[in-house]
C-alpha cells in the first residue's frame, strides 16, 4: 500500500512537471495567441504513448531489452580494434582483454572515444546502404502528418534522432527559404537530441552502473524529438506558410557537407564515417578542455566575489544547481537527489553532457539512487549546451550565409527550448519508470 502511494505521488509530480515545462515555454513565447495547442497536445501524447509502450508494456519491454542487447553487443566489437592499438589501456575496469590483458583503470581516451569512431563507421554504411534513409523518411512522414509539420521540419527533427549536425545537409536546398519558426525548430531539435555515435559512447560510460542504459538512451533520443517540436512551437509559433508544408522530402543516401565528394562504395562510406568520428573526438576534446576550464574559472570568480562580501563556499556550479533544482524535482527525481541532478544538468549547459555523464557514473558508484540516476540520464540526453549552439548556428550559417542573423537571433531561445525538451523527456520517463528499489526490467536498482 505504501509502495502504491509512493508511486502515485511520483506520477503526480511527473505530470505536474510536464505541465510546468510547457508553462515555462509559454512564458517565453514570442506569440502566445498563435501557439498550435493541437500540435503541443499531440506531441505530449506521442511521448507518453511511446514511453508507456517501451517502458511499461510487455511487448515494449521485450523490444527495449532486445534493443539494449543489440546496442551492447555491437559496441562490444569496438574493443577489438582499440585493444590492438592501446592494449590493456583499452580494457574497461572489471573485464579482461581478448588476450588476457588486465584492466589498468578507466581511461576516457582509450576506452570511450574508440566507440565513437566505430559507430560513426557503421552509421555511415547504413546510410549509404539506404537502410537509414528509409527509416528516417518513414518517421518523418508520421511527424509531418500527425503533428502538422512542414516536410523540412519533419525531416530534420527525425534525422536528428540518429545523427548530429549532419542532419542539416538533408534539407540543405531548403534552409534559405525556411520560416523563422522552422529555423527555430531546426536548432531546437538539433540540441534536444544526441547523435548515435555519442549515444554508444555514453552507453559505455554508464553500462556497468545503470541496467539497460543503452536502451534508455535510445528511448530518450526518440522521446526528445516530439518534445523538441512541443517546446519550439510554444516558444516560436508558426505565423507564415512554410514552402514544404504538405510536401515530403527524400533523404539522399549520399548527402554530404559542402565541397565533399559522396562515397563511391559501402567501404568508402565506412572510411568516411570513421574519419568523421575522429573529427568528432577532436571536437569533444577541445570542448572539454575549453569549457571545463571555463566552468572552473567561473567557479573561482564567483567564489572570490562572494568571499569579498562575506559569503563562503559559493560557486557558479552551486548557482546553476539552484536554478535547475525545481526542474529536477518536477521531473520525478527524489528530493534528496534533486540538487545533485540539478548540478549535472547545469554542468551540461555549460560544459557539454560528456563530463555530466562521467560524473553521473561516479555518483552511481557512490550509491546514488537508481531511479533518480535514470531520470537524470534522460534529462542529460541532448546537445543542449552553448558549445553545440555554436556548432549548429555555425553549420547552418555555412549552408545559408544570408540567414546568419536570423540564426543568431533565434539561438538562445532555441537553447532554452532544447533544455525544456530534455527536462520534459525526463519527466515523461519519470512518469513511466518503476519506483526506487523495485524490480526494473528484471534487475533491481540500488
């Protein structure tokens, strides 16, 4: 009986959170009279239906477990090449190398980053083979018809579930003619979801601490797509007529960046995907060095300024934790864990989701509540940070230079919408997850 009361309260909190996040978007809306409430309602209903199917139904649970095993199984092969190059450095803690190597500890460079190269290669080959384009076009048609999106909006939103900045190339001929509302959704969807290449990377980081994390991250990326539509359309409603409204857009399996030669074969596509993975790793390294240093500097400045007026122990991290604390509470996180989760979400905004996921893994090892950790992982599952904002604005500006001012004008609003979309996804997950300490997909959470 007590368990049922606890579960009922958790659900009520998550429902209140879903409403609250939409309300925050409404406060920042550019035109409250034009908000397409039908699209908003359908987007939320889509999220809940998908979440209930994947996380609560027996069929969905079976599918979830198979997806998780498939992802884990595929990622396990990434170690083969990295062990040849790095030896024991590539063996994760608690495992043994293919030649009997014993682990030396966790090294992000040697154990995490090779996964990005491997998944980048596979995804490029799937796109070239025409498999991914068919999947993307199928779901884009569903989004376009059910949520009344333009063809360009639907295509870029769905494509962002699988890839990152590359999704812009799929609608390259249409970017110049996008309405401001379409452009706002383009940026929001890009930052509210994560690419499959880093999804595998995060699965590796959290795999030992959170049961079924690969399936959770796939689920989170799917759920965040309709959430991005909801938040973007509330904050920047459409008041023009999009050129591709009611028009289906086909995804070219060879779509590439400007000036790049399309792959000539399946193997060529794989090579290109692997090289793109290397570029992504270099970008992640640069962002980690720059933004973690920036956060440390801001902490020092904040603490020093606060000490001058007699306040001890204040930091920039602490301020961000206070800002995101109500969002963590209303997503369904336990009150005892909410401040820690809020700190992780704040860290994601400033320094990308990579260090936030690494810190979440560390908290799990220290005995963090399992349900709170899973909800935190859902909320972190997006490129909703300043570094990604610069990447998407810069990438779109390169494809349509004449729209640079519009992109810059919409950028901060899209960043807020993307974060709200991630928080709403966390709340929907909180609505469907089992209570703390209960059996969870065949495994007991801490």
